[in-house]
C-alpha cells in the first residue's frame, strides 16, 4: 500500500491545529509529562511515516529522509528530556545528528546531490560540538574544523569542478585555529583577516590566469 505523504502531513497539521485551539480556549492545558509523551509519539509516528515513504520509493522520494529523520529525532529528544535519569547534552546532540544523517542519506541515494554534504557535515559537526565536553574557545573550533573538513570533501569529490570549495575550507580551518588564540577584544580581528586572505587569494588567482 502506497502511503500518501500529503494526507499524512495534512493529518498532522489538523491534529496540531485542534490541540492549539483547545489550549487557546483553555479547554485543556498541555503541561506535564503526559503531554510531553503524547507530542513525542506524534512526531515520532509521523517521522516513521516519512521514512516509510522513503523506503517504498528511495529514488523519487529521497526528500522524505529529511522530515522523516528530523521528526523522529525530535520525538526521541522529547522522550529523553522526559526521562528522569537522562542528563547532559545527549538529547540535543542526537536530534542534530538525526538531521545531519538525513542529508547523508540524501547524498548516498544520488551522488549528484553533492550539496547535501554541506548541511550533513555542518549539522554533524554541531552534534559533535554539543556532545563533547566544554573546552573553552576550542569548543567553537570543533564546529569550524568539522565544516572545513566538509568543504574539503566537497572539493575532493568534484575534482576540478569544485575547486571553489577550498576557499571556505581554508577560511574555516583558519578560524578554527585562530579563535582559541585570541582573547578579550581581539576576536573582532577575525573577519578582517579572513577577508584579506580570501581577497589576496582571488587577486593571485586572477594574475595567474592572465
């Protein structure tokens, strides 16, 4: 049986609209762990529905991976937040990781969709940054290093056609190294340095071409 994703989204919107109206009219108040589990179940079920759409037609329904894993991750986040024994940054990291994984699937289904590598790498870097212990200014460097690696992968994947990706990769790598070395009012120098470096690179490339 083929699942109609438009009907599925429509049902979700109607349910959320009815619940919002009931709360606005003070008929019910969505407070407490019970409602947290209810909404978590709703998001998880709809997410699984999108994943079913993906599995039944991965070629034409590749887009379903994004709402599917995102909503499923949101449901898992809400469940983990409601559990008394769960502490730390795991729920948020899992949620961001699920969204990043959805773009990984989009890319793997068709290597021509290289653009999916960028949000995949960025979101997985954010998940790693959330998950790792706080390391001061080096915490932000994890994100920049991860994004630099992401653009590096794009550049290597496209051979000569994607050489432009080396520019943001180099800039992000420089930011990752530079940020921990500045303190106080010095961070305002980051973007001027990046602009000068990128501008010098472009000027050099223009002369080399001539």
